[in-house]
C-alpha cells in the first residue's frame, strides 16, 4: 500500500467500506479511485481497484435486470403539484386514508399486510392536487429497494400511527426503517460527516383518535415526541375527525402557495389557483400564467395579505398564499 495517499483517499475509503449494494459499492469505489494521485507508486493499487470496480458494475447491472419486474409495479409517475407518501406499520389505516380522501381504491383489511403494492390516488384540497401514495407496511422482513426509492422521491412523508396499538413502538420502528435507508425528517440535525442522505419533511398522523376519550393518550404521545421536534396531528380516518386540518397542514408543510389571477374589472377565478413554491415572486407567477405575460408584463396589481388592495408591485415582489394578481401587458 503506497504511503503517500491524500486524506481524501481515506475519507472516500470509509464511504466505500460503508456501502452495501453493488450499485453503492461501484459509485463509492469510482470516487475512491479518483482520489488516488497518478504515479508509478500507485499503479498497482489503481489497477486492483479498477478490477473490483468492473466486478461491482456488472453485479449492479445484474441486480437491475432481476428487479425489472418489480420496478413496473413500484414505478409511479409523478402527478399533481406534490407527492405525499403514507408510511407506517400494518393496520394503522394507511389504505383507509388513501381510500377516503382520493379517488383510489386500495384494499382495506383488518388482517395485516394486505397492501403489497403501493397505490397512488389524487387528493384535491383547496385547488391543490396532491398525489397521495398508499404503501405496504414497513414492519416486514424485507423492504424493497424500489419502495425506498419511492419514499426518497416524495415531497413529504405522512408517517401514520395507530393510537390504539402501542404507537410509541410503531413510531420507533418506522423511523428506524427510514433512517436505516438514510431518509431523515427535515428537522433532524444530521452530522456533516454523513454523506448522501435524504431529508424529507415528515408529519406524524396519529390515526384512530376516534373521540375525546382518546385525546389524553394522544396528548401524552405528543408531549414525548414534540420535544424531539416531531409534528403530530391527531386524526380519525373512520370518523373524519381533524382530516381537514391535517390536509391544510400538509399543504403548509409542502411550502406551496396558491395564487389566483384576475382580469381587470372582473372577479378572480378561485377555482383554478396557480401553484407556486413558497418564496415565489411576481416574475415566477407571470411565467406560470404564460410566457407572453412574462415577457411583456408592464405592471401588476395585487390583493392579499400585507398589501393594500390593488397595490402596484414589481417583478421581484414575493407573493403570499391566497394572493390575487392582475397582470397588465
Ligand atoms: N377505529 C378506527 N379504525 C380505523 C380507522 N382507520 C382505519 N381503521 C381500521 O383499521 C383497519 C386497518 O386499516 P387499513 O387502512 O387496511 O390499514 P393499513 O394496513 O395501514 O393500510 C381496518 O379494519 C380499518 O377499518 C380509524 O380512524 N378508527
Ligand atoms: Mg394497507
């Protein structure tokens, strides 16, 4: 082993050793090789590692082919303004929620582990289209990599618990599963040394809080987890209790704003909001309406929070949820 290797080599070597799948091994090894200075003293090391690299690459290729069949049933096209994935243990009410608030019909069953395939549905709330995905229970021996990928490709995780069945154990199991796959709730402080992590906004929906007699149990759970920065919402899919509040909260957490356009001397069209990211400006809005507006806009007036009715605003004005905008070209 040549002794004159740079510190980056050892850092890269650590990642390579931590890698598990052939795909991860290949990626981290490629990076490792790139840290090795090219000279005679390192020739043998580089040749050895390249040989290993090609071995991992062919293994990764083979693994991809094998799971090809799975990919079709886990592969879900993104639709709507955002994607929210419902994750949790068996029987907590994931499928019931998706069946209740979307057009989808996932199987609901009191026997655990009935939903094997993720099922997407469209939830439309106050003009925002949210793709809500029902998933298989996480308390199983084997978690499909495609399932993990689906979580990583979501804008928000709705972590669901059953208040009536040891919720603390469920939350631990679910968080462990996610963190074992390097998926962390957005509020968590992850050490800088931890590379390649996915940070995703996570809300805990505590289901089966069917009536006031159960609220005290929710309060206890809430107090425990809130200290660690988690956000918990009590709901009952069966009775519909707090579901509306939950959906409002999801939209808030997605950092989405709804902005309405209006023509001069007409009312705003509230049925069709333009969905923008929080922090979007008038310029972004004009682009969303039409590229002609974006190019030719001379002025704009706005109605909403923190502005005078019909106040003229410039292109860099930051919009708020619920604003009504009149564009002039
Ligand atoms: N009491 C009560 N039962 C519920 C509620 N939501 C769902 N369930 C029941 O819990 C069981 C499991 O529901 P399901 O949606 O299949 O759970 P999943 O395994 O997480 O998809 C079913 O018998 C549902 O009827 C709720 O809010 N309250
Ligand atoms: Mg289910």
